[in-house]
């Protein structure tokens, strides 16, 4: 069933991301928060390649990964996912809840790990708090995931280019944190893994829990998208859908013919009864002459 497959995929991706995030967290904690070789190498490269235009562009891009922008995009994701005003309102609430709860959980992990940021002299933008996992990276990745899920629910045309564009935006926001010197690369990787894991939890809850209604494009089972009454079951896929529609149409036509015949019979019976009162002559009421 489609919903079962979607739930299984969400669980698989989420568990895989959580496992990788747990391993990376253990490595970071095991090194007492000190940067790994890849962290030092990428920060050194970033410091040596900072023309003014690139820094200005990176600052503008990194600003879209926090503040009001992600929440506006989360609202947009809910509007896209819902097919009716009531479902849109519920989907918006779910998307905002997913983003807000993910932020709170990420902040708790960041406080527990308490990893220092890179040296202040290498910073090219403002930053606050601990380093792991990156807040801008997590927020932008969660927002991008919600938009991609919403597009999957609606099945709109142009989904692949949109998915690539949104995914590239989230990836670029994370990389700007390294380029601007306020995060280590493993902080960014941790943010990506955390976001995928949390989105897996959210999607599984949407599929299996009470909040599945606005996401029927993902949660439908046996090919049902929740857009109409249940018809005769048939094979999955386009051929099965056509077969179901043909069978339903034939059933409606048969019922209409039967109702028409019943009405005609009743009219003829009434006409005969009117012409031949119950005097013992003429055909009996209810008997239709040939």
C-alpha cells in the first residue's frame, strides 16, 4: 500500500540519518569539540578565498536561513500541501510545529554538546551560541524538506526543478556558514543529518497519526488520494485506475436503467388501474398487458 511504503521510507531515512548523526556527535564529543582535519582544511581554504563580492553574497544568502524567511516558507509549504481551506490550515499548523519543535530539539542538543565555534578572528558575519549542529543549516534544511514534501503531496508539474532548486538553496546556506568562518564543516553536516532525521519523524507521524489528513497525497492507501468516494478496487497504476472508472460508470448506468424501468412500470400500472376500476372487468391492477 502506498501509505505503508511512504511510512517505511520515512522511517528508513530518519533512522539512517539519526544513526549517522549520533555517530558524528560521538566523534565530536570524543575530540572535546576540537575541529577535525576536514574542518581545519575547509576553514583555511575559506579564509584564503574571500573576495568582497563573494563575502557579500554569502552574507545575503546565509541570512535567509534564519529569522522570518524559513517560517514564511513553512507556511507556504502548508498552503501548497492542503487541498481545501481546512486542510491547508491544518497543514500550515503541522509545518510550523515541525519547524518550531525541530529548532527546540536542535538547541537542546547544541547546549549539551557545547562545541566552541572557530576563532573569532576568522568570522565574517555575526554568530551566537555553540557550534554543533549549525542552526542556520538545520533551519534551512528543515524548511526545504517541508517544501519538497508539500510538492510531493500535490504532485504538481515542474516538481523536479523545484526540488533541485530548494535543495541547492538549503545546501548553499549550510556551506556559507563554513565560508564565513562561523561554523566547522562537521557542524554543517550535523545540521543536515539532524534535519533529515527530524523530517523522517514528522513524515512518519503524518502518515500514521491523526494529522495525516492534509497529506493524503502521501498517506493514501490502495491508490486512494482522498479526492472522492471509494470505487471498485482494481490493479494499481494507470491501467487499474481506468478499469475502476469503467466499472463504476457501468454500475451507475445499470442502476439508472433499473430505476427508469421501475418508474415506467409504475406509470403503466397506474394508467391501467384508472381505465379499469376494480369491477371485475379488465386486467387486474398490477398486471401489465402485452
